[in-house]
């Protein structure tokens, strides 16, 4: 083997070793989890672990969205390496384009859902402005721009400042009250307007002020991505990630005595704790999949993980269609969602069992489409 061949072989191995399958798997687990918990057969019949905490607290369901945002932070670090984290027209152009596209997709889903329910062409006076996709867009855009304009050694200080500043806003603004006297509700009503908000006791869980700790959340993922990619040794990656995950998790739970954990306001302790749990879980997946080679079980989630946002958007559209395609059954109008649950599943499995099976079947339907794309090596980037 000549020197050129040796160099190319080494480079190929190095590139392969830097690609962590566990990242795709965790991304896939979170997307599958989001599809599962968002699409029960009946919202009134859900097993407790598949429900969000009503206000204060943490359930398994509360972990899927923040886990995805944590992984988005790591992915942002990996994707910006090709620009050497230097500010340029090309880099900013790509960031702004992706931010706008993701935000508009979120708006389009809200519009499509409203149109299917009301058949109104221009419901903009009642269209929700923010949402899950919009939060992903804003936090990605902010994180990417910060990564290109700030020295990375200063980012942890920025994270701490954002989270502490947000805590002060909550503390002095009645931010832990589950009603419309909450500073988050007051701000959203003043800027967005009540008709453009998600209405949960006056609180929009993807509102304006709670976007601040969400940016810090993604930045934590970015910093963990830096810790991962700075070293080549796989076991050192695992040790670094598990250590930071353990520190963040214990810190979040410890601080929760003074700052309660709440997803609906994205409290600082919610961001810290969920990032810690995500980092620890990812380290376990890296050890299991990339270090030990136990990969066969993960193929199901890999199909979700390679086209995550596309599958999430597709699932939303399919769910809207299932809820708005009506037909006559036993002399009554019923939608397809209701018919599958109430006529085919609930009579045999009960309320909660039928509701869970509906969600699992819906996940399987989306997986079949995602797996077909995966097998054909079709990767749809948003």
C-alpha cells in the first residue's frame, strides 16, 4: 500500500469513527416518542406515563421534546464545523433559510389544521403564531448564529446568564403561577394576542419568554457536541458525556427546590435536568451501539432518525386528516380517527388499551413510510 492509499484509508476510518450511530438512534427515539404521545386514540384515556405533567413535575412524556432539542444542539455543532465556525455570508444565508423554512412549516401545519376544522381560507386572525416547529426554528437559528459570532469558551457563561435571568423573570413575574397572572401569559397576550396563542390556563407552552431558556437548552446540546467531537477515543466520548449528564441531572433536581421543574414554562431546572438526562442516555446508547456493536434492535429507530423533521411533519398532517375525514356510521357522522378507536380497538382492549394501541399503530404507519425512505437512501432535509 502506497502513502496516498494509506492516507485515504486512515481518513476514511477517521470519518467513519466520528459518525455516531447513537445520535441517529436517539433522534429517532425522540421522534417516535413525540408521534406516540401526540396521537392517542382518546385524549381522555391515556396511561399516566404517556401524559404530560399538568404543571409542576416531570413524566417520561415530558422528555421527548427536550431530548430532541438537545440532539439538535449537537447536530448544529457538527453541521457548522464545515464553516470552521466562522461568520460568512454562505453560513448565515443557510442558517436564516433553514430557520425561516422550519418556522413557515410550523405555521402551515397550524393553518392546515384550522382550515380542515373550519373550512375558512383566511383564518389569520385566529392562527396560532408559535408552536413546536416554530420553537425548533427559533432556537436553531439563535444557537447557530451565536456559535458563529461568539467564542465557544464563553458560551457556558451565556447559558448560565440566560437561565439565571429567566429565573429572575419567573420569580418576580409570578412565573410559577398556573393562570393568566403569569408574566409569560401577560407578555404573550400583549405581543401575540389571545387569539394567536395556545390556551392552557392562559399559558402558551411555546410562548415568547420561554423561548429564552429553550435557546440555552439547545446551546447546552451544542457544548456537549463540542465535548464529543473534540476527542476521537470512543470511550472518552462516553465518559465525558456521562459525567456532564450526571452533573446536570443532579444540579437540576437540586435547584428544583427553589425553582420548580415545569415543561410548560420551560423552567431553568427543566432545561438543566432534561439536558442531563439526555446526555446520560446518549452516553449509554453510544456505549451500547457504537462501542459494543449491539445495533440490530436500533434499526427501527434509525428509520425515524435519518428523516426526523419530515416524519414529524408527515405525522402531524396524517393526524389532521384522520381527524377530519368524516363519513356516516350507524346513522351518525364520525371521523376516521374516532371510528378506528371507538369501533375497532376500544371494544376489545378497553379505553386506555385501545387508546395506546391506536397510538402504536399510528407510529407503525409513519415508521413504514420512514423505513421505505431509509432503505432507498432518501434523506429529506428541512
